[in-house]
C-alpha cells in the first residue's frame, strides 16, 4: 500500500538508483505517471518526458489493445475481422487528442531524443499492461539502448505479459498483489492529476 504517488515515486526511485549516471530518459504515461516520473527523474538526474501514444482498443473490448498510435506512427496487430474504417476513425480520433496534448505539453520545449538512451517508462500502476506494452513497442522504433518498465503496482499476470514482450528489456514492479482490482485500491490518496499539474512537473524537471 502506498500513501500517495509521492510515496510510490520515492520507493520506485530507490529501486532505480543503479541507473543514475547512465544516459537515461524517464518517460511518464500521462497523467498519473507524471508525479512518480518527476521524482524518479530528479533522483536519477535525468530528463522527464511524456509518452505521447495511445492504444487502439478492440471495438468490442476497448481495454484490449489491437495497436497503438503516435503523432508519427501506427502499430497494428490482432486486426483480423476488424473493419478498416474503424481503425481509420480511431486513429484520427486518437491523433486529435494527441495533438492537443502535444500543444499543451511542448509549449516551451522539444521531445527528448530516445536513440541510444536507457528509456524508463513509468506509470502509477497497471491493470492489464496493454497500454505500456504498446507504448514500449512505439518507443522501440526510436532505437533506444534499453527499454525498462517501472511501476509501483500491478497484478502478476500483467507483469508477466510485460516480461514476455520482446520490446521490453526489464520490468521493475514494487508490488504484485493477487487480489488486484484497480490501481487506486493500493493508494490511500489517489487523486486525478490535471494537465496543469502535469505541465508544471515537466517544466520543473527540465529547467536547464
């Protein structure tokens, strides 16, 4: 159990200290991953960035990822029997959201270069692992040196699905409870993170 995202971030940062002084980029999943990512980035003296990609959910089960979209790329899998119009419409809808988020988050800066870096993808917890798995696949297209997923809490099945991914080199998870129902279940205080808070955290971590 974690008090809040700050508590989770401190514990996760302690686990990640071996990566200090390496060429690291901390990549947080907006928005809940940003308070944790900010603590980790400061501890590792690394830049903090956001993962601007989103999964495309199956039309009959939105939680199940059939691919992922970024502003530049699209990755598809498990699309047999799914109409191409659905994929086109979802891609356009997701890209509109990502464009708005890009405008919000990159007002005064450029995205971090990931090539040849150790990329640590962080969220406040995961239920299925689908979003992080497709994010890792998208990150891998930028040719990083290593892709690490670091999370405070996840069910054992989700951790195994991440460990089985060919796009992820290492998974660090602090707690793997078998009675997992939702991420917020393992936090005493689990508030929504606003875009304003997220932008402020990014700016504070990346002051030259």
